[in-house]
């Protein structure tokens, strides 16, 4: 998961600069029980969904921005040892890589295996 040109993408490694794929999971902007993704190399910017696609943007302090940039960690939809993230303001939608773009889509345990896989992430360093 990385950002480039203020868009969020899933790209094969290696790419330059590698810091574009480094995120700090911070307490959610709406709820400390959730998380927000803050860019490590642009610490004033967060991942936020707009029209279901992700952008990297500066927090404007609005409640809409906070809701769009807040996600809840859940057991991975394809592998419960990994992690999936559902949107705070669209709880039926999960972060998903689709055609190299990062977006939020409606995915559940009943969705196709490929869709569940696209919405399951290994968090680590």
C-alpha cells in the first residue's frame, strides 16, 4: 500500500521512494477505538476516501475528513490471522486493492474469495 501523486495504490515492490509505503497507524480521527493511516514521509497527511477511492490529503479539521480517514481493524476476511479494515462512515465497505487502486468496496465473508483476498492485509514491518 503506497501513495504516489496523492493517490493511494497497491504497487509491486520495489518502487522509489520506498517511504511512500510507510504508514503510522494512529488513533482514529473520529474514535480512538479505530485507526487512521498517517503518511510517514508526509506526516501532515492521511489516507482518506473520496467517492470510494483513496487520496492522501492534509487534515482540514472537518468532521467529514475525520470520518473518511477513520477505519476499524477486523479479522482478515481471507485469513483471520491478517487484518481487514472497514470504513467508519461506510461500515459495510472495506479497504481493498482493485486494479492497483486502493478503494473502499462492499465486501463480506460471503464475497468471492478473490475479493476477500484483495481486502486482507498483513500489517508489519
